C-alpha cells in the first residue's frame, strides 16, 4: 500500500523521463487522472490513456522536475491572495479546490484558493 500515491505518480513520471522511456505505467485514481489531464493541457506530457485493470499509461518527455508540496502528514493550503508562482511563471502549480483540480493560473482568474498538490516545471 502506498502512503502517498501522488508522489509515487510524479516519481514514476520523472524516472521514466530520465530513463528516456516513452511511457510510464502506474495505478490510477481520479486524483491522478486529474493531474495527468492538467499536465497534458499545459504541455508537460503528450498524452495519457486510462486502461481497464487499474492502471494508466502516461507519455512523458517535457517535465524538467517536479515537487510534491502538500503531503499526507502536512497539508499546504493557499488562499486566493497567496497563490504560488513556480519558477517565475515558467512552471505550474496544481491545486485541489472545491471546483476540482486546477492550475494556479486558473485559480487566480477565478479568485479561489485551495490545497497545493504539486509544482511541475
């Protein structure tokens, strides 16, 4: 059993990227699918496919690095006035809000805050 499935997902993507693999397979969840959707929209991964049987493939190439911010033992929240900027706007912060998973840019436009899940650059 994994303690932090999001950190596991980010580590698998990083490891596949560094090993020059085309795909990374991992167990799926709605949270991970939401993160993968945002990474695809932002251009950090080329595509992802959910397979039956509790796993999905993620095609990787663009991610330079990532950082898990809010962890199971220490949750990190950001209000609408204190949304994080990643690498001076060159990266993206993924937030879990009452409206679902969104980037910090989208949260700024909507004027909402939430739990800071991770940074990707």
